[in-house]
C-alpha cells in the first residue's frame, strides 16, 4: 500500500513536472501565425503608401525595403528557442524600420488597462502617435511569435507576456527595443497616459516598459514638456490622482532629468472620449444640454421669481 | 491673319481635346499600387486572425481563402479598360468575402465630409461596423486601382471618384456592389451619419451610394430601427437639421418601406467625440466642469443670499 502510494505520488510529481514543462515550453499564448511573413510584407507595403498613418513622411518611407525588413526582423528570433531572444537582437531591424516621429506627437502609455483609450485617442496617428502607429510598431502589433529552437517557427503556441522574464523572449524583447527607440526619437511635447485604477498604482518602476525602456531613454534636451494624463473611466472612482505617491515618483524622475511636466486628472479632451459610451452619465452632461440647462434654470428662475414677488408685495403693501 | 487665327483656334481646340483625353484616359487619381496583391493578401490573412475587427466571427473567417479571394476580386477589373467595370462584376468576390454583420452594428454614412467622424466613432468595429470594417471593405479600403486595357494593371494613374460616371469603373463599381451587399446584410438597429453642412443637403438621392445602393436594399423585415444622425462640427452652425427638407425626404422613403426611425441633431455620444479636439469651446463645456459650475453657482448663491438677507432684514426691522 505504501509502495503503491509512493508510486502514485511519483506519478503525480512526474505529471506535474510534465505539465509545467508543457506550459513553459509550449507557451500559454497563440503560436506564430502561419501567414506571418505575408502579413508583415502586406502591412509594410500598405504603410509605405501613406494611408495607414497619414502623417508619416512618404519620402522617408519610400526608402524602406519590406523584404529586407522581414529578414532583419526574423533573424532576431526565427529558429531560436522562444525565450532565447534579447532586446538587442532587434537593434538592426528597429534602426532600419525607423521613421521620424513628428514633433509634439509622441504618446506613451503604461498598463494594458489604458491601451484601448490611448489607441482611440491617437486617431490612427492623426491626433498623436503611439508606438503602434510608427512603422516599427505597426508591423508587429497584435502578434505572438516565436521560434521552435530548431531553425523554424512555432505555430502552435508561444510564451505569454512576461513568461520568459521581463523584456526577454521573442515578443517582449521586440517591444523593449522598439519602446527604447520610440523614446529616443520623441521630441517636443510628449504625453503619457495611465489608468488611475491600475493595480499597484498608475506609474510603476518594476517590470514596466514605460519606466525601464522609455522614461529612462527620453532625451531631456529634446522634450519640451511631458503631459501626464491620469485617467478614470466614467462610473469609476479614481484610485489615484496627480498628487498620489505613484505619480509623485514619476514627477521626481522627470525633475531629476530636468524635463518639465504638467499632470492632468481626467483632462477634458480625453474625458469627452470616455463619455462617448456613457453620455447619459451625470459626469458627461454638457452645460448646454437641454435637460441640464432646464434643471439649473428652474432653481435660478424660482429664485428670481421669489425676489420679484417680494418686491411686488412690498410695493403693494 | 484670319487663317492664322483659325489655325491657332484649331490648335487650341486640339490641345484642349488632348488635355481632356489625357485627364480621362490617364486618370486624375493614383494608379494601382505595385504591391496591391501583397497588400490584399496581407490584409486578408491579418483580418482572418481576428485582431483587425475583434467582433468578426473567427470560425466564419477560417473558411476564407485569401488567394482565391484575390483571384475573384482581380478578375473583375484586372486587364480591363479602367471604366469598363460594372458593379455586377464584383458579385462573386463580394459573396465569397461576405461575413456576418452582428445585429445592431451596421453604420451607414454618406458624403466624404462625415467619413473621419464615422470612422472614429466605429472604434475599429468595436462600437459599430462601417462597411470598411467588414472583410470586403477592409481588403480594398483606401486604394485606387484599374486595369490597363491590355491584360495588365495601370500603376500610373486611375480614374478619380465618379470620373467614369456614377458607380462605374474599377473602384466605384466595387464600392457600389459592396455597399449593396452591406445593406442587404444589415440587421436590427442601424445608423446613418450625415454632415448637416453637406453642400446640397445631408441626404441626397442623386449619385449617392447610400441612396442608390444601401437605402433601397435595406430589408424592412430585418431593420428594427434606423437612427439618423445629423452632425455639425463644433464651431460651425448647422445648415440642416432633422426637420429640414433633405432629411424629411429620407424619412418619407423610410416610411414607404415601413422602417421605423429616430432622427438626432448632434446626439450627445457623437458630440462628445467631436469635442475631443475643441474641449475649450463653450458648447463642449461639461456641466460639472469647475469653471462652469462656479459661473452657474455664482448667480444662484447671489440670488439665495439676497432672499436670506430680505428675511433677516424683515425679522430685525
């Protein structure tokens, strides 16, 4: 019985090990798309035409060779073990795909809970540029990909975000190098968006792509102002604001780099965007909205009528 | 002198004819992108992964063969004279690339002056679906393309919008057929966006893709409600509204098809979107905005204070 029990225990341990190995080895995220090269080339040729990001410099784009860019990109990870890729492996690709970010357009963000907001706000690069509307980011945005360790690609599954360690592995290493380059290229007014309710605080220094690859790579001489946006969804209460410890940490780092900043709690422009889906919420009511005006006016008119009545009564008495 | 004058006149006529022929023949719009097939295949494979339009049905998309779709699409125009293409030529392609439009999501529009607004509003298909976020529209959106009349493509220049006549020619015929199909597929609540300041009125019946390919192809049994949005940019005065003749024409057509409708002049949700870039404008002020509240409150508090003072004076007198 005890032997049987021991064997069963061993089986459980072996099974668990296999399960762990399976999860780490195969990855918890989707594998490389089988048409990845076709999509990459398609996106590249598409971007070069100027319709994807209308503010991109066409003459600069005309010098990009999409097949060469694919070679430079794929050599960084294709065939390797999924986690055996470092940011520096993408250096040549990132430099070759680099385009000028227009002055005053760079838009940083940190934390997935703000991504949809900042993506809508950027208006496909027409209002601001997030990394994913540069050529570098556009080519890769939305994909998981990894090698199979045997010279090919893994189309079954790849490591999930952070699974290889921070900024390591085919996907995360790419975004680390791309983020660094985006930050080095930023010029003039810049913005950074955070969700005020982000668990752990809006600004974080540990394992944050913004903190570890963007903030530290900003060129103080090139950044005239950093607008910090601390955003809270309609119907939620802000968990942090511009005066919270988390944001004060960011301000200290900007101070130490002599980068001027403003901080805005739910500034009106972004709040209008957040209101699109909650236009009935009281916080989204327009001052000139009929209902709101009537409510305000009712009290004011009642008040004035009362005064007039007082005077009339006084006169007649 | 008169002969010379006559010759000169003939030369001018010939030159003018050549110019007209040059403009019509060569086209005033860009030519077919040299990498058109690569971009088409790339967009198609990309869309099939589900990241482009997150509400598209993945199982439905998995049956699409991108190379086959290209063949069906290109056979409609490739090699032909630029203007020698009719909507019906795209029938097979449109049917093969068709996907289900989720109920209550279809979003129509008419007039280029509203396109940016409706595109932002749709939020990449997450809020509503315009034709260009269906697979059919996504594959072709933003391109000019045409044949060379000799079995190949014209990469130099193609006819501009309407240059071959209404809904005729490689590009316009495609959008006509695609619009018709989009309309037939729409179900539940639907929306149509117009710019109130559109020259000629928001709703037009002549040479309008909405009027001639969408409105007339709506299935009354499938459309539960049509929301008509008449939109005016911030800082502009509305030239038309829900009660203007132009919109009343549309209402009559909907009545005749027994399709229920509502009409909204600058409804709050879209107006919030329009306010993002004009958040300082008085029409964009929030009721709860600090400045606005102070201004309103000032009059109310003054009024109440006056009443209180009246009573106090009365008591003490």
